[in-house]
């Protein structure tokens, strides 16, 4: 009977070693999983911030293009209206000069 106890104690010690290793491995694995998830969330947050910046830049560009479009559209409307009113382009332009006291008052 004395030979039975040491075998059982060895088995218990061996089982405890294996259990400790499994627990340690699980803790390390969970720690790695946590780090990977945290890193993934951080990278995702940075990507979202970059996308928001790009959206703002695109909105600014879009507003600028709308303004340019309206200006070009206004110029084409002016040209069309001048054609409808049968206006002619001025080739030789002369400005009046200020002379005398009446013009300066």
C-alpha cells in the first residue's frame, strides 16, 4: 500500500503541473487576444478619423466647384442675354477724362 500513495501523489503533482500550464497558457492567450482587439479598435478609429477628414475636404471642394459652376453659368447667361438683346462687342473703348471744377466736386 505504501507504493500506491507515491504513485497517486505523482499523478496529482503531474496533473497540477498540466493544469497550471493550461491556466498560464490561457491567460497569455487571452492577453494576446485583448491586445489584438485593442489594436484593431484603435486602427479602426484612426481610419474613421481619416475618412471624416477626407469627407470634409471633399465637401469643401464640392462647394468650390458649385461656386465656379454658378459663376460660369452666370457668364453664359449674360452672353445669351446679350445675344438676345442684339448687343455687340465693343472693340474700341474710350474713357472720359476729368476736366474742370465741375467734375471734381
